[in-house]
């Protein structure tokens, strides 16, 4: 009992630490891959939605042009609608910021809870 092989204990402890570091690296790589895949998917969805909004806006402007028998008023009406929408966002930006922060916080907490289960 008095003879403890210190070199064997140090070797075992060193192997344990190396294994722990390798596991942490593996977890970090996995989290980066998950983050990147989600980011790419969100980018693709955002791109498709942006294209849809652009085409819808052009169609709406052409429709208003036809309805008003004009070549440019429809585009001006659509531009004014977007400016009003931007103004509305500016007016409610504090509440919007708080809602976004709250939602992101809940999402992060849920992901941490799912990971710990």
C-alpha cells in the first residue's frame, strides 16, 4: 500500500487529460459544423424569400401602374410602402429588439437543455 507507482499515476492522469482535450475538440468541431449548416440553410431561405419579395414588389408595382394607367406611379407607391414599413420598424425598434433578445435567449437555453439531456 505504501508503494504507489507515481510514474504510472502520472501517465494515467496525462492520458486522461489528453482524452478530455480530444473530446472537447470533437465537441467544438461538432458545434461549429451544426452552426455552419444552420447558417447556410438560413442564408438560402433568406435568399429565396428575398427573391420572392423582389418579384412580388415588381408585380405589385406593375399592377398599380396598370390600374393607375401610369408608367412609374406604381413603383413610387411600392417604394413609399417600403419607406413606411421602415419607419414603422424604426418606431418600434426598442420593443422589437427586446423581443428578439428574449426569443434568442429562450432558444439558446432550450438548446443547452437539450444538449444536457
